[in-house]
């Protein structure tokens, strides 16, 4: 499966590079200014590493587990390389196994925390695309309309399923989902109102907004490093759409999907050749997605040892 994901990435990149001159892309990368790139790396660390760990910890607390920020950071960083090896987000199971073995925490609730974390990211991106599409008339109207429908449909499905779960008729639907861990995680997600107060859900949702906003800032700094000026719809519509599409778990770290969509859509709103778009797109993937994974290798050994050691009682599990 990992080889398949690498093959998909390789095939997508090969198709993209057939349209551009490789020499021009490499020349653009060599001429990029270093200082904005260092700023993008700093933003990536603060949002994708530190703030993402703090956000996940905030989600875990109402579900019944309180762990130190330091341990949440260790889990997020240490599991990053594991997730990159296992495609289709199968590597997320390492976090679930860690919490279950280390803290005797419910696998269903741990899975639910990861699903809720992912859902918040999706909702933020859909909101950005909808807002950008409404604010700028020259933004793609189709993307804004589809994002609005998806956003409304997702919220309706979550709240509707949660109410249905209280009446009991939704349980037969969940029972058909294979895998007890996934089934329990979905049930936790759909009944999040049982665990979270409005304030407890608003804080990680705001953190998710800051994290995804960090991706926009990172791309802005990278574009500045390449001396490229892009209009607002690229940042508020095209880029969130590209990141959302790259979240489909078929390519390695979404590489290929992200670059392909940017190369296709950015020139619609900025008079740039494909090579001028591809260079910052590749650097963006390296800064926002590859860099945290490589950095996480420094914590993977400790994460794996703790996972194998089992219970240490470092957290306070309140619900199993």
C-alpha cells in the first residue's frame, strides 16, 4: 500500500513535469530568498507541530484523558513518520494504540478524537473557500457553491446523526460499519455534544483555524521568497481547495495532488507560467508536510519505546 501511494505520487509528478521545464523549476528554487523560507519553516513548526499537539490535547480532555502538553507533542511528532509510512491514514492507529496501552484509554474515544481533529480541519477549509468565494467575485463560483453545500451538509449530518443517536434508530447504521475501533470512533464523533460544552469545542476549533491560517501564511512567505505576488482569491479559495484535495489519502503526503491543482488553478488568477507556480508549490509541500515528518524522526524512537512499554499512569484517564 505504501508503494502504491509512492507510485501515485510519482505518476502525478511525472504528469506535471511533462508540462514544465525542469531546469526552470530548479533555477527558481536556487534563486529563492532564504529569509522568507526560514520564516515559513518557523510557522510550520509552531502550527503543524506545537499548536496541533495542543489542539489534540484540548480535544482529549473532555473525552476523559488529560495528558501534559509535552506528552501530546511527543505523540504527535513521534507518530508523524509512522503515518507517512502507512497510507490511507492507517498510521493514525499508532496514536490510538499508544493511548490504549499507555493510559488504558478507550480506543473508541481515542479514534473519535482523531476524527474530530480531522473534521475541524475540513470545516475550516470549507469555510475559508466559501468566505473567499463570496468576498471576491472573480473567485471560482463553483468552488464556493460546492463548499457551501458540503459545509451545510456536513454540519446537518453531524447534528442530525447526534440527535438520531439519542433516539436509537441510528445505531443499526453504525453497526454495519466494519471495525469496532472505527465504529466506536464514529459514535463518539456523532455524539460529541455529550462530552463537549460550547466553549470546549470552540477552543480547538479556533486553534484549527490558526493552524490552517498558518498554511496560508507559509505559502505567502514562500511566494515572497520567489518574488511572486498573488491575488487574495488564490490564498482564500485556491490554496484551501488544493490542500483539501491533497487530503485524499491516495498519494504520499498529498504530494502530486497539491501541486497539480495549484498548477492548474493559480494561472487562472495570476499571469504565471506553470514552472513559476510549481516551484513554490513543491517548496510548500516540503515545508508544511515533509519538514514536520522529518523533524518527527527525532521523537519516533521515544514514542515507540513508550508505546511498547505500556502503562505508566502519566495521564488521568476518566472514561474507558
